[in-house]
C-alpha cells in the first residue's frame, strides 16, 4: 500500500509498468521521486543508475477538468474499479528557453493500491501530446 | 508482408490470441475490430509513433541532480499533494 506517510518518509515509491512506456518497452520498473522544491512535479526514474528519468505531473495541477477515459480492458488490466483507485500522471517535456509541455494524450494510469500502471493512449479525445504549461 | 483477402464479417487470427475482424468498408475506409489479450497493446500506428516520439523527447538522460530547476514552470493552484489524495477525476469512467 502506498500511503502519504511512506512518501513523506522515503520520498520514493516504485511503479511497475508491465508494458513499459511507448518507445521504452523493456523498462518495467520506475522509482517515483518527489523533490520538495519541485512539487507538484515528480520524477519517474529508472532505478540502478541508468540516468534515465521522466518528469511527470498529476494533471489536476495543469488542467483541473482533465477527464481521461479508461477503457474496460485497461481498467481490467490495471484492476481499477473506481476512479479513486487511479493515480494519473502525465509526462512533461522540458524545452529550450524554459518552456515545458505536458502529454495529455498518453497519460500514465496507475492503480494506487498495487502501483501497477500503464501508459494509455486516449483514442477519442482532443487532448494534445504537447500541451503547453504556462510559465509564471 | 502476408496479404490476405477477406470479406466483411470475416476475420484473421494471429497467434491464436488476436482476432482481427473486418467490420465494414466504406470507400477507402475499412473498419476493423481487434480482439487481443489486455497485455497486448493495440494502437493506431500514427498515434503510437507520436506518443513514442513524445516519450523519447521527454526522456531526461542526466542524473536528477543535474536537471535544471523547475522554478520557471508553474502549475496551477495545487490542491492536495498528488500522492496524498485520490485522483480527483470523477468523470474518469470505464466506458469504451
């Protein structure tokens, strides 16, 4: 079980992606790392010093009414029975000049109880792959 | 590449696990139904490639300590800590 207390103490949590991220299929395990000065952003990094990491953000911080549909198959695969079971994270791309975009089309859906997740592709949506994050 | 002719309503079985069925044709559009186990991802090729490209672009190949500060990237008003409360997407449904 993932709990707040665990996060606060350890600041890391493992996520299993049995199918990997698209383009990174061989990598099945990531550590979720919260750095206090970077919240609400989190790092999904490859354990064992592979120097590969993805910056992710819960979409509620970017687009409060973001409502990704989970297919029945994906819900079964992830054993997500209720929206509250899902931890949704979207991958952020840092771009030159301080700009950043977030991928709203391919969110990572994680069962917060099992911490097993999958990058799903939203088929019927207008959500952008490169949704700009507004700078301050 | 294996090329087969199929009529509407006919199917192709791949590896005994994946069924591709021709549902309907309309001009140059072919509607196919795909039945595959949930551990076999099925995507439209162009969307798959687009997400793959986006992931590669997003991949940061540097030690986390060397990653530039995110101070310039401002998300909107934080609600609760992302890991402390259930996802708030109440609209999130299991519909196909």
